[in-house]
């Protein structure tokens, strides 16, 4: 009799377990369906802006297919070397433009190459609000291409763009906080940033917000590069 009741209990347990498991799987797929529907809808709604070639300042919006960043003149209207010291880049010889992107701190620092991406890093970046960092590189003037789009801005638009970027940096005594020894090469660095990263606030939504501040045409919200600029 005891064995009979034990078997009944075990069957009931496994029945409840598998019911909960399949419900969890259904909820998981339903969530991602909802997520990608929202992504599609928000990417499809444009935000009007100015795309005139008469602007005085030439900036670039760049992507590697997953991540986007901004490339702006170093010493036009705003002298960026007063904000991000060139002395932080002793091995860099070109300082005409500065390239800046925002993203998940753990992902940035732990994944110099896609081949080194850890599952734990990806899950943490996607699902848990996490600390962020700014990735900064000085360089020569970028060359416009399919993955590097040129945009002209007025002085006023450019000032709004630079203000948005600079307020994203964490500051001590009005100076960005360098994360020492974490650059991918001698030519780049990371700095502490404001804001949390998660699947609804990505590097691309940061770039998207910067473009909207500068009155540059983009989508109402961007999770991926093609939401930042449809050409991507």
C-alpha cells in the first residue's frame, strides 16, 4: 500500500513539474514574440529631423552590425581634448575625430572579441539592469560607407548632441572617470557611464536618443542598428 501511494505521489510530482516547465517555455516564447513585435513597430515609426548637407559640422553614425557609435570632430565648436585628455591615448597619432559609444560595462570589458563572449555575460546584459561604460577612440576622419553614415549638423544641433554625450559620462570634478587598463588596444579606452543597460535600453537606443537630441532623422526608439538608421 505504501509503495502504491509513493508511485501516485511521484506521478503527481512529475505531472506538475512538466506542466510548469511547458508553461514556462510558452511564457518565454510569448515574451520574445512580444519583444520583437514591439521592436518592429518602434523601428517603423520615424521621427522627423533635419538631413541637410548645408550643416556646418560633419558627424558620422557607425555600426559593426550589432553595436552603433558616434564619430564627431575633436576640435570643432567643442574641444573634446579638454574633456577626454589626449594624454589618455599616448600611442595614438590621429586626433581629428573622436568615436564614442555607450554600452553594458561587463560586456564591453569582458568581450574584446565575439569569440570570447560568455553566456553569463550575454544573459546578464540582456535581462538584468547592469552598469554601463563609454567606449572612446580618437582617430582620423572616418570614410563614409554603408556602415558609416555621414550627417551634417548646424552649430545648435551639434551643441545639443555633444551636451547629451557628455552628460552620459560619470564625472568627478568635471572629469570623466577612466577605467584604467581595459582598452582593447593602446588606441582606445573605457570610462564610467551613467544609466543602466538592459534589453529595453541598449547601445543602439542610446545612439538613437543622441540623434533625436540633434534633430537627426531616426526611429522613435531603437533596439538594433536598423532602428538607429534604416540604411543599416
